[in-house]
């Protein structure tokens, strides 16, 4: 029998009970009838199901409880504890949590796809849809930071989209954590490599909200070009890709960088390119999409988008804007802010 550990909304999802029975090796006719696997990761499998009382789609993350190891994964406990306190249209909604003897079941709202799949299927965002999509991401992270939560793993795979309404939500809070002032030393084994801030790559242990802003900057560029900005195959490759685009940092451009644990004086010296590669990629994406109006020097980003990108990708993390400040940037002029929060 499944035990309900948390409930935000009263929904009856028959699949949860069915999956629990199947997990406990009991008979169940509908165990596979209403389940569709839509994803799988290190700690669990995600299924799509239908709420019998409302007909609403839900996503159910099934997480194995490994008693011979650490029991319930810490990522699951962290995700539950944070999301049950959060309620924002641009943050994934956790509806229910159930448990059985061997598994934990997290019931989320279900969206169509993640941003990575969307970009592959439909191509980069253009014109106003780009500004609206980026606005949703910054509103979501503004809410998180306002509630003292660092996401720590922002990437296109963790941004979900409802295609009909074009609503974007931040998801997968397994690496998220609360933060406090003064800052504590945290692990640097966070954020997927391509979206990891340079201070984390170079071994800084005290970091805060600017690390999420860096990740959103990388996502912004990817939304406009369809290509990851820093697709390194190792930490040093990612660092050098950052240096090639932004120039090798110095103590003048980034005070204290030479004292970081993994900084090396022998690093090659590159000059700032002014986002030349991003501009070219955005122009090419706009041309392919037939958006002739946006084909200038910066494609759909425009000069204000390049300026916002430059702010988000400042080397010195204290120079990056807060999410609240970024939302006041001219890039978002004309964007749809009517969606209720």
C-alpha cells in the first residue's frame, strides 16, 4: 500500500497505486496500461500518467530506495523539501509524494518536452518568442533566489516547455540547496559542465546566486543559436572555450582569479571576441528561420540581447546582475509579462 507523504493538490493518480503494487510484486491490470516512460536518470525513471479525477496529465518520478547503500537518495529528499515550499508558474509544481517499501514516487505537473528537445525539433527562438522564453527563465530563478534557493544545475534539459502556451518552467531541483549569508563553502561538483560558472570550474568553494545567472546566460545564447555555447569535453576544455570567447581573465578583469585553486599562470592568453561566435550563430539561425527583420549583426538577440548576455557572463561574479535586476533590462521590452505569477 502506498503512503502519502506530501500533498499539495488532491489528485487521484491511479498509476501511482498501480506502480506501487507492481513494485511490491502484487497483481495489477493497469500497471502498464496507463504508464509511459518519458525519461530515465541516475536516480529514477519518469513516467507520464493521467489523473482519473481531473483528466490532467502528470509526470511521476519513481526513485528506488536502496537500503544496502544510503536509502533514499539525498537528491530526492532535497528536491522534495525545497519544491513543497515553492509555488510559481515558472517553477515545476510538485503535487504529491508517495512511498512504498522499495520506491518513492514524486508526482509533478507534466509539460510537453524539455528545452533541448524543443530546440532540436523546432529550431532556435526568434524575435519576441525568444524574449518571452528568456523572461520566463529569469522569473523562475528570481523566485528561487528570492526564497534563498540555488538551483545549481540549470541547463536546457532542466527547463521544460508547454508548447501550446509557450510557458517555460525550471525543473530538477536534485542539486538545489538553500543558501545563507555569510556564504558557506559548497562542493564544486555541481552544474553540468557546459553550463558551469568559471569560478566553480577554477575551484572556488564559496559561490552564490551568480552561478545560476551564468548558467542562464549560456542558455540564452543557446536559445538564439541552437548550439551550446561552451560544449567542453572536460573541465579544462570548457575553461579554454570560455577564455577563447571572453578572453583570458586577469586580476584586472577578475580580481583574485590568479589565487583560485585551479588557476594556472601558464594558461594561454586569448583576447575578448565581443561574442563574435554568438553573433554569427544567431544571424545564421535567423536566416534559416526566414526572419529577415532580425538579421543584423546579432540575429534575434539584437544588441540589447548581446548586452544582457555580456552581463550574465561577467567573469567577476559580483558584476553579474541579480535575476531581479536582469528582468529590468531593455532586452525584455515588449515581452509578455501578463502571465500571472
